[in-house]
C-alpha cells in the first residue's frame, strides 16, 4: 500500500512541476507587425505600464518606439519582471540624465576632396521622456469636459468595445472648447487629422487634497478612432488604438499625432513648490513608474523634463521620491514617478530639498 501511495505522489508531482515551471520561466517571442512593447506588456502581463521593465530585459532594443517584425525578445515571468529596476536614482540638484545607446553619438567615414577620410559624428537619435502610447493616454485635468462628440452605439449592441471594433459616433465640430478646457497638445489643426479623434472619459471631479477647492475634471484618454463612413446617416468609425475598455458614451475630441517631449541631457530642478493632487488611475498609493498630477503648470514656470522631489508628511519631512514632468497644462501637469522610497499619495508636498 505504501508503494502505491508513493507512486501516486510522484505522478502528481510530475504533473504539477511542469505547469509551475511554465509560469516561472522566461520565453522567447518574435516581434510581429504592429507590435509595441506597450501591447506586448498588456497581453502577457495584463499591465501595459510594465513596458519599461520589459525594455530593460531586452537591451538590444535601442529605441522602444522602433521595434521591427522578426526581432526576437525575451519575455520573463511576471515575478522576474517585477525584480527589474526602472529609471535610475535621481539627485535633487542639477541632474545628469543617463544616455541610452540610441543617444550616444556614433561616427561614420566621409571622403574628402583630397582623398582623406574624416570621422564625423552621426546625428543623435531622439530620446523621449516617455513612450508614445503612454504619452497619448495620459489625459489631463480640465476646467470643463471638452468633448465635441461621443460614441453613441455599436452594431452589435455591446456597451464595451476595443481595438478594431466598429462604433457609431456623433460629432459636433462647431462646438467651441473653453480656453481652459482645451488640451492644446492634441487638438487637430490640419486637414489630414479631421477624421481622427481621441476617445476621452470624464473620470471624476478633482478637489485639491490640501485646500479642498475644485481643481477640475480628470480626463483620461481611452483610445483613438477614425471615422470611415456613414451607416443610415450615422457616422461610423473604427477604433485604431485602445488603452483601456472603450464604452458607449465616451467623448471625442479631434486628434493630431504628436511626439512626446524629448528628454533633456540634464534635467532642471526648479525651486517650485506644489502638491500631488491625483493619480492617473485614481489609486490611493502610487509608486515608481506611475503617473500623477500636480497643481503646478506652465504658468508657474515648469517645463517638460523638470524634476521635483516628493516629501513625506509630518512629523518628519524627508525626501521619499522624485517625479519628472512629462505633460503640461497652464495650471496643472502630469508627472512620472521616477523614484520612490515610500508610499506616494495625494497631498504630499513637492519641491527641492533645501
């Protein structure tokens, strides 16, 4: 009888171990057409915001915005991925940002008229502050909801849709956006962009965590669609990109392709004081790699790439992290947490250590 139990135990273990190993081991993946690290992180880890860690384990990818079909990458297990370190430690004085491989100048041979060969520096590749998809999905805080249209229905009657789905929309181009509600970085102004729209959602009313006054509406970008025709007099559109579930009732604003801000070689550390007022996904606790909104903007002298320190609350105020400005509005900004040594929550003070 003991032998039978032993045999059964070994058999059960043999069934369990391979399954466990599959979940914990890395795998190879061949890049397909239209793949992005954002999409791969979303499909493999159900979290597109893990793309910087995925990039970190594939150092042969010089530019995360330029990955080509046929390139082989390593996709680690989620446990291995979470052990990866994202952006480096940042000082609070003048910050020298590290140069990735794509930013380093290279040389090429150039023949001269006298037959000599000179080494000339090649043009540097642009290094953006954040991934293009993340930049597009950031959203902003607006005085009013700036939509000029909305998704009204779907052919199937579903309320939730995604990439490549067909939806019906209503658009009122004559609707005027308020000066404070207009996201100037993404409003289309050229003929080629007229059929493309950002899909936006009014997430919540943001109140200042310290003073209590109303800051505005948190607007998040859920995706991008293109109007492709009409169906019985109703405009029909195809969803080109989806950053989260897209819902009937979501708003629309005109869209123009825009690059993220270019990363400075040395980040400014302006002596501007403010507060964290909200997080992109309204989480109570934020950490390294998350996006937060702050109560200072262009009108206060901030620029994209500026770095501010995050201070803990009372009784002992100390630096517990750093944020870098990645998108600006007149009175608010979106910032990426590039370092966190503690719990980062709304209401924490920002500035520079004296």
